[in-house]
C-alpha cells in the first residue's frame, strides 16, 4: 500500500513539473524539464553592458530598455543589442515590432492573437548587407515570404518549417526541435530570469533588459558575456546616384512601387513606400518621369483592392524627386485610366490617359481640362501612349489615330500624323522619330514632313493591348535609337536593335539578352530598355518566361555602348513586374559664354540660341527657350522666332534688360542681356557665328559654326599648348586634365577665342 502511494505521489509531481514548463508563456507538456534547463543557463552578462554601450536607439520617451538577440549559430557578430525608448506602458512585443520596423536589417516571424498572446517563432538579421530579408517555407522557393514592417506572420506553430533566403544571414526559428527562450532582467533584479510569459504579456520597466536566446536542437547556451551593439541604420539614400525602376507590382496583391538601384549595385526596395509610411501608387503603375524637381508616377487604376499592406495613392502620384516624399495624389485624372505624363513648362504638364490628354497645373497641383481633339475612340482604340516635348511642340501617340502634334503655347492640336504608331521619341540631334511594327518614321520637328525607313528583318513589339511605355528609346551620348525586338505581338525577342541616325543603318544584332539556355528563358518585360543619359549605358530589365511563379525571377542588366554586358543585378524573388527605368535629372542647363551679357543694336539683330545652351543629362536640342521678361519694350522688342533665334528690334534710344529663360526638362536657368539702342558699341553683332558645347565638357567638345573651321589651338591655364585633334568639328578631350582651357578657333572669315571647363 505504501509503495503504491509513493508511486502515485511521484506521478503527480511529474505531471505538475511537466505542466508548469512554458515557452514564451505557452504550456509545453511535450518538453521534459531536464531538456529545458531554464534555470541552469548562466547569465554571465548581467553587468557586462550598460545603456551607454547601445548605439542604435528606436522610439522616443523617458523610459528605456535593452533588446538582445543571441542566435547561437556560429556567425559573428552574435548577441546583438538595440535600445528602445517609450512613454507610458510598453511590452516586450512592442519593443520587437518597433525595432523590426526601424531597422530593415532585422526581421521576425510571429504567431499573433492566440490565447497565450504572441509567440516569437524566428528572428533574423542581414549580416552581409545584401537586403535579402525573407523566408522559404518547407523549402519551397517558388513562393518566398518577405517581411512587412519587419514582420512575417503565421497562424500556426510551424516555425520549424522556415529557412532564410540568404544562408549567410542570422536566422533561427523553431518550436519542436529548437526554440527561442526569453530571459528578462528588471532594475530590481540581480540577474536574468527565465520569463514565464511571452513578449505580449511582458511589461517593460524603465531600465529593463530582454534577451532572446535560441536553443538549437534543444541545446542550451549561456547568455553571452558581452553584447555587440548594433550600428545605427540610416535609411537616407542619395537618389542622384543610380536609377529608379518603376514597378507595376502584383495585381490583386500589391499597389505599384518604385525601387532604386544605387551606383554600387545595391537594390533599395519600395523607396517611396519606405519614406511615406507604407503609402504606394495606384494599381498597375506603368509610367514614371522626372520633371524639374518632381517625380510623376502614373498608374492605370486608382487602387488595388487586394493590397492589405500598402495604402494606394491614385492614378497619379507626385513626389519630391530627391527625397521621395509625397507631394500629391489623384484618383481621378479626367475620368480615364492613367497612361503617361509629360512636363510641358514650369507651370503645366500633360496627363496621357485612356480617354485623351488632360492639362495638369504643376504650380497648384490640380488636374485640368481635356485638350480638345485628343479624345475619341474606345478605351482601347483611342488611348494615349508616349508623349515627348521638343523645343517647340508636343508629340503624343494616339492608338490607331497616329501622332498628335500639340502647340504647348495654346494647348491645341495643330497636326495629326496618321498611321498606326507604337511609340515616339526624340534623338540627340533633335529629330523626332515614330515607330510602327516594322517601320521607323522620321518626322520633321518643324514641318512635320515624314520619311520612312523599313526595319529589315525584325519587328517591334507593340504595346497597346495591355499598354506599356515600350522599349523604343534614344541615346543622349550618340545620335542613335534603340529598341528590343519582338518575337510576336505578346512576347519580346532576345535582341537589342540599334539605328544609327547619321548613316541610316540598322544593327539588329547589337546585343543579345542573357539567360537563353534551359527551359525557362529570360524575356524583356514592360518598357524593358532605357539608356543612361550620362554614361550612355543601356539598362535592360528581364523576367523569366513560363508564367506563374517564374515571374518572380527578375534581373537588371547593364550594357556598354558597344553592346557588351558589363553588369547584372538580381532582384529579390517577387512579382515586381518592372514597368520602366527612370534616371535622375541631376544637371541643369549650362549657357555658353558666347551668349553676351551686353549688346548694342541699331537695327534688328539676331542671336542664334540653338547652340548657346547644353545639358549633360538631357537632349540639348529639346531645351525650351523663352523671353521671361523685358524691362522696357519701348526701347527694344525681344522675340524668339521659329528657328530658335533671339530677335532684338530697337524701337527708341535707351537701355533695356532682356531675360532669356532656358528650360531643360523642368530645370531652368536664365540669362540677362543688357541691350543698348543708343550708340554702336564694341559688342555689336548681327549674328553669332560660332559656339562650343557642351561646356563644361567630359568627353567630346563640339564646334558649331556657319563658317569653315581652319585651325584650332587649345591652351591650358599655364599657357601651354595641348595636343589637339579635330574630327568633323569635334575634339576628344576625354584625356585632358580637369580644369580651365582656352580655345582659339580660326575660320575662313574670322578668329574666335573661347573658354571651356574640362570636368
């Protein structure tokens, strides 16, 4: 009898012992007490670190606590520590979430909303700085999980199923074969104690220390003797150094976004959302452009109802181009779906939509009225596509109708160039080009006369069915056009085609898209191809053929001006559906010193403005010239004619100041000219005969002259002659040292002296 009683007592105590074992407040009868050994962990670091050691603080307030994560995975640095500040009350879960949101390197796997509160299933940290924070579940690489505000949620205790996308990062998760133990120390405690509750129940005190210590394979590790302070993370990105990739995003799941690829190759994801508290664009963002200091994003619809993470921004979103901070958003842009945007001048923009072109008041951020004659046709038979601004007109593609020519001074359609065009662009020399399925059409920018050039063998892939901006584009460094060929109406080809404008020749094998082996090959998606205006490099974005999960594979390739592949960046697996690349507009137009500050006129005088201004990262020929002001029209009449010449007509004796404005893609510089109509002066002239550009110059200095150039001599600042070779009025200065130079140019009629700067 006594023996049986003893056995019952032992079984009872064994039951109580097992029943009292908890992991983050969850009773775990499946874990034996001798395996847990909570109280046997040595807390060596009880007094090894102080709040003064912490470098990265999150939150604000008078209370502070420390947050430590110890992975025990053999990777350094381990046992990382952050600081958390708050007012009022806060829990351990509040601290985890705040740090995960503030530090993009840190992420957590949680099960929330159970009867025991939230359970921390996994914790990770981007050790190598690649930004590839994400998880695979059960080894399924087709559908990765990415953190939102640093968190990935699950509805089960399935923590053992998750592995990190990047094996070189810190990542530990588990519940059955290992788990996160929770150790806490409050100001009155001499040492760390095993927490009997989870993070959501744990109430922090001013001066608390929380340590998350993982037990891999149920193996116990002592708390580290010292903790490694996490270095502060700066989310500041220099948006002038790199390029943007505008994304459609996954329809039915997320609204549109924009990534930024830095010059060092780092891909910064959803930079607009990151700056603007998880705001996004509309549904299927298809177009982006920078004009002046603003970035304009155009989406087909106002919102994607399936997006539970990001707040939709509308069919048109305007942001600061340097900071990505939101300026305005518009659901309604005239009743139709969004297509494109074009900056026309400092005050006005054009919105291309499925039902026409609408004015946009840049100064007051307001959508205006329809431009008469741009509507008509059904949504998919009369939609507007790409638009370009030349120095005098706007050219806009309208499906099935042709290319509309609009006078931006009056906002009226002055001409329709009929034909089934896919896109339109402007080349370096200022010429306008439209592209059809298998034809290039040269359009005279002033007379609108057309000349056709048949594409020999390949075909341009149309983009009207599910509209995108298309790959038809230009180089700002050479007088050439580029595009990606089409395999058929729905699938892109694997070739990049180049058209040399000077020789009117096609190179249909300029470059080949990589990834053409195996079953599933790389294909160009969206606009696909754009050219860096400064370097001349080609940027090509591709995805993987095969539909479905294959579209999660995305690459960005860089080709040099010879067609050689020089770099490839791989994006995190996700349905980005990249729409188009957009380059920052860093340089302002530069007015050449040949444009005088003072001039004397006794009769109508002409100054050619076409060659007195240049822009390093935009088409110089497209710079808009206007008279901003004239201090006294009774002294002189100032006009700019159709040939982009400043005409000064004296009316009465005296002096007036004429201010000429040069607008290059929204960046404006002004030149003041003092006009004296009283007497002839030494600065009198009837026409500027010669100019050099660009100035400053990086590679090639061009001489524009109506006279024959006979001789050129260049001197450095010390008066020494620099070896000079001139070819077709172009001088290669790429090997010159940076600094100031003087160039003497002799023509068959006169001699000229100019100054230029080598960058």
